[in-house]
C-alpha cells in the first residue's frame, strides 16, 4: 500500500515480481551483449531464440535455451533463467498474430492498432 496506492491482489503481485525478475536478468544479458562479453556462438543462438519467440515457436525457443545452458553454462548462468521464464510467460499469454516483417504495405489503418492490455503489466 503506502503512498495512497490500492494493494494489488496476490496473483498480480506475484506476476509483478516475476516480471521484475525477468527484467533484471534481461538487463544483465543486455549489458553483457553491449559490452562484448558474449561469445559469437551465444550471440548467434540468442539471435535465433529471439526470432523463434517473435514467431511464437515456443518449443524451438525452449530448445535453444536448453542448448545454451548445456553448452555455455558459465557464460549464461546469470541471465538465462530470465530467458527461460520469458519463454514460459509469453507461451502462456493469449495467442496474438505472429510478428511478421512486412514491406510496409500492410500497415495498420485507423482502428486497427494492436490490442491493449495483454502485456500482463510488465511490457512483455
């Protein structure tokens, strides 16, 4: 509570904690990437994992996650749990249209914006 806020229901507090933890771990990943601390094989696999997530290929993303943990455990151990949780959380979201790269000819017109409120409050 405090500062006049209404307390969140327990399941939303838990959800916020999960999202905060994912965010912290992804920040560690981002910092390592930007600082050039990740090996080429890890960067390549993470790029592939992102593509699989964007296409909602949850099993393929999970398989890449597992291969990273097995083959590069020392390099990925600080942040890969966040990736695993991100896969699990996005898999459980209501199905959305897969992210597709277009040539711009199919841009959304008025009233065709993405549905709101499906981010679970943490920007996923």
